[in-house]
C-alpha cells in the first residue's frame, strides 16, 4: 500500500524497473516460442495465427513495456539524486505517468483474454509492432485485437509524455547550487535529449493511432486506399515516431556507459563537451532519418538518397561516443566488475549493430536486406546488445545504491557470459539467414533454402540466454535477502548519488549538496587535484 | 572472436560464390542438377505428413546452378540489379570490416593495457599514486575522430547514390517486357499485357532470358513485397499506388523468392517462382497461355461441378467463368505448384486442396465447399485437364 500511493521518485522508479523486468520475462518467453517454431524447416509446433501474435506482442512489449519503462525508471531514480534534488519536479504527475504505463500494459495483455469479445479468447494483436495500414483496417483485422494494441500503447504513451515533462523540468530547474548544465553528469544530458525526443515523437504516434481508431470505429478513411486514403501516410507517421524511438531506447544506455565506464576505469569521461554535442546532434538528426525504414516503398531516388545520407550522417556523432568511451578506458586502471563487463560488452556489440546499420543505410543493399533476418539481427545488436546490456550493467551498478546490498559478483559474471554467448549464438546467424534470402515474420520456411542450420544455431542460443537471466533473478532475490551490505559508496564513484546513504532517505539529501565540477565527489576525495581546476 | 565468426559465416555463405560461378560458366553444360530435390512434407487431409518427394520434385533440375549458398542468396546474382547490389555490398562490407577491426582492436588493446596497469598499480600498493592520470580530452584527437568518419560517410553516400542511379528503377530499360504483378492475400497474380490478348497467370512467372523485365507492382488488398533475391532487390506492392522495378535473368532456370512484407496469416506461404525460359520457349509458353481453357468432354461432370458450386465466383477459366478473387485457373495444369508455390501440383494434393484448403494452408481465404468424394474426383480431374 505504501508503494501504491507513493509519489517518491525512487519507489516509482523501482516499480517501473520491476514491472519492466516482469514484461521482459513475458516478452522473452514469446521470443523463445518463436525460436522453437523456427528451429526446423516446415515445423508445426505453433500455428501461423499464434506465431503472428507472438512476434507482434514480443516487439510491442519489448519497445513499449520493457525498454521505455526500465529506462524511464532509471531516469526517475537517478536524475534527482544526480542533480542533487529532493524529488522530481512534479511528483504526483510522476505517479500518474507510472500508473498509466501499468494500465496501458495490462490493457494490451488483456487482449489475450478478451480481444475478440464474443468470438472467443486467445486473440492478441497480430499486425506486427509497426502495424502497417491497411492490414490494420476493419477489413483485414477483424475483432478487437488491433483496438487493444492502439489503446494500450496510447495510454502508456501518455504516461511517457508526462514523465518526459518531469525530466525536463527537473533537469532544467532543480539542479543543486554550482551544477551548471555543463557540470551535469552525462546521463543527465542523455535523459534531457531523450525527454525532448519523447515529447516530439510520441504525440505523432498517438495522433496516428487516434486516426487509425477513427478509421476502425467511426469509418474515417485516413489510411484506406480504397477511398483516397494513404497506406504510406501511416508509415511516415509511424516511423517519424519510430526512429526517434530507437534513440529514446539507446541514449539512456549511452548514459549508463558514460557513468559506469569512468568509474571502473578510474578516469574522468574523455571529451565531455564533445559528448554533449554528439548527444544533442543525435537528437536532432534522429528526427530526419525516418524514411530509411521505407527504402522499399518506392519513394524515388531523391528521397532515398536524402534519407540514406542522413542515416550515414548520424553514424558520425554515434562514432564520437564510442571513440570517447575508448578514450576513457585508454590509460585507465580497469576493474572488471560485472557492471563494467556489461558496458564493455555493450560497446563491442553496439559497434557491430552500428556497422550493420551503415550497411542498411546503403539504399540499394537495403533493397535486398530490408525486411529480412539481416534487419532482425541488426536491431537486436542495437537493442539487445546495446540497450539490454546497458540495462543489466545499470542494474548491477546501482542495485547497491537502491537496496543497500551488493549483488554477487561471481553469479553476475556467469550472467554476463551466458547472455553474451547466447546472444551471439542467437543473433549473429540471423545476418547470414537474412543475406540468404530469409524474410522476417514468417512462421515457417522451406527446407531447400539453406536457412535451417542458421535458424537452428539461433534457436540454440535461446536456452543459454534464459540460463543467464535465471541466474540473474536468483542473484537478485538472494542479494535482497542476505546480500553483503554495500555501504554508501561501494564503487568509489564520483557522482552525487554516492554521497548519500544506501538506500537514500526519502528526501535524498539531508542537506542539498553543492558542486564545483562534473565530479563533485572526486573534488571531495581529491582536494589536492580537483576537477574544478581544469574547467 | 565475433569478427571471426561473422567472417566465417559470410565466407561460407557467399564469398566463395563468384569463384565457383565462373567455374560453372566454363562447364555449364556439364553441370549436374545442383539443387538438392526438396523433400516437401505436406499435411494430408487426415492430418498426417506425407513425403511427396517421390511424386514430384518441387525444385526443378533446370534451376540455375548455385554454389551452395542457397537458392535465394543475395550473393548469387543472375541479373544486373542484384549483381550491382552485391558489388556495392562487398565494398561497404569491406569498409565496415575495416572499421570493425580498428575499433575492436583499440578496445581489446585498451582492455589489455588497462588491466595490466591496474595490476601494476596494485603491486606498487600504497606507494603508487591512488588514481591514474586524469585526461579530460584532447582537441586534435577529437577533431580527428569527427572528421575522418565524416569523410568515410561522404564516400559511402556518393557510392550509394551512384548505385541508385545505375540501377535506375524510375524508367523501363530499353526493349523491356512489361509484366503487371498484383499481390493478393496470399498469392501472386501476373498479367502480361499484349496486343494479341492479355495473359493472366498466378504464382509462377515466366520470363524470357536476356530481356529486361519491367515489373509494374500493385496490390489488391494489403501491402506485399516482391523479392526474388537472385534477380533484384525487393519492392513493395502497395494498395492505391503503383511501384516499378526491373530485372533481367541472365540464365535459364527457376528463381525462387517470396513476399517480404508481413501481410497477414499466411505471409510465410506466399512464394514466388520465376521461370526464366529461352526466348523461343517463352514465346511458346505465351502462345499456349493465350488459348482459352481446354473443354475436354470426358471431364464434363467436373466442369459442371465447378460451374455449379461457388468455384466460378472467384476463379477465372477462360470460356467457363470469370471470377477475379482467386488465381486464374485457365492453364492450371501447366503449373508445377498450387497454394502459392509451396505445394507440388499433383492429383492427390490438388484433391486435398479442393476438399479443404485450410488443412494445407491455415487461414487461407479459399473456403472448403464440402464436396462429396465423387464431386471432388470429378472437379480434380477437370482441373487437371486445364493445361
């Protein structure tokens, strides 16, 4: 009850992360069923309708109910602590946003029980997570499953918007004395840009979903080609949301890396101002690349070239970040704790996802690879090897702060290596099967195509990853019960959250801290050589 | 480690292709049937799975040779657009491998140095400095790793635009044969506009070798995507809009592909078979397809059943019916497959299909008409005469 009525940013954040992890398990299970079906050619463990629901729900869940809430949850937990504030700017709005997310998620999953109403149970949405028109029209999507998809995502989307407003207000107005914007921890910048992207992108999706709802329920014709509506309009609107969304999902993870890597390299983040510029640059460019999802729509050579060029361009600021992290590690004294393993794995995996992204920006190559398993491999390298690895790193790093107890390092390393190996087994072969002509979203495939071995390897990776996640859950439960006490500052870190108790009191700081540089605790620990001297 | 895995994987899959292809050019005549016959287990009406391999080989032996990467590999082009894409792909892949090696190399080096430095500091104990030298940044280095990637990106953009222009899907190549492709849930309609009479067929597209084919892509319902990897990149078929693309098969044989944009329940079973025939064979095929349906008096009963039940509402048989919703059946028996390319056409399969299509293709839009055994036999016999 104390949790249900709480407006404390830390409690809400933990609920965000906890709920996100529950959805993560569900979405992972959905993926496991898909891999089971695809392990062999012409398999018939799962029928096509169920398979189509599985990939729709897996994608929708991972993006809207796992990635977003966990990352916004970390933002919620960390922003006030790291900028030295007592809570978010609007605590009640914060609670409102959280409960909208929960309600939206449950509404989406209620579709498994009630989407077809009188027709019977068991009909989750099956239109794919990007729900292309006109497959979503009443003609082709009967029953109510698509309406549940619209409403569930719309409701949780409103929650994300309120959270974004809260982030912006807190970051801009509630930094402690001495913390100028350029002395803010890097994760603050990431979250600020993310919040702006949420405010620009999500309303577009919400608007498009309202149009779709009007089409479906009131006979409007926005996306109905039979009556001069446009099927491509949906794609433009969806991807104008959809591509910034990718950066919404990856920038916070960049933030985790930018905090964790310096701590365990025992060095200050290399090139802070350029890092800020790259983050803001990514924010802007990400609003101008959406049609690279539409290279096979036939937009014509001019638009194809333009969006290919902007997509190439965004790799420049992204590359800067990777180089700056390497610069941070270079010459440091590296402590390979579990969080450090995860963020190092993040960098290695994300480089691969970025490079396959460059291949996919090559428009004619995408005429072959678009909608193939190559794309599935690519975005899992970004969103699993990137975002999920970042999230695990963050959980291992801030768990002691949030609970006062340390996770077990040995089990943590098992989790990392199992996830890393399982991940590589599952997603690396997808690049090959895609290049061999395997389209995504097929529930079965012909035996003569030469895809079977690659699919089998992909499926073998699944139990390995599941073992990693299971060990993590065991680790977390065990640590909560009888983990070693962490103390205020177990990692000897430099940002403000480590200057208060673990877990922090409801008011965060007995006295509002002041800071003189981007690493206030460094200055306190090394008074003879403070950062402030170099600013 | 990952680099090695990736290289081996792609190497096995594709890098060997150009070499082997040239060998095959040299002794094309001697080339053995290269595609392994596909065992095609198809579910029987009673739910059992039968191996139909013995009855009909779905991948014909006259398919163009493949080196082992697969019958739908983008590494084995047999047409100018897919060949240009492969060349561009190798270039971009090489650049990416270069970047990969440099970045991961520095990462590994940083890790090795960093761990060594920590151990050294640990041995020095309290005597050494507590923390390593703090480096806040370096303008020249940061400028370098901003400018160099920008240059690489500029080059990539230029070669991309050049290839877009080279392939040029905005206007038909000279002397191109136009084929209209219409996507349906879940099958393909091919129409050959021709002064001597339009030819309409389904799922199996015949084209002449050595002549550009200009595809006009339309959809009857939702969005589909036409993808035959060895011939060209994919292009969407979008309702309310017309798209174009082209290819030119360089060798006779069968090229496989399938729908690449999720289009509903049976997206997985919307396969494409492109038959590249020698020009004379193609003309003969076109002439045969132009004729009205055979009216064989020995199967008049089957024709009566076809006309009496709902069959004719959806299917065209020239001279008998003019339904538009399902595939044109005027020359059904001239095709190798039913169900959009995944069920070999033979008497047993056709009869099972007519009995209850959903048994073979769950969610299929063709209903079971609940014919009795005699009617099923009659209509199956009738359809098999339509060659």
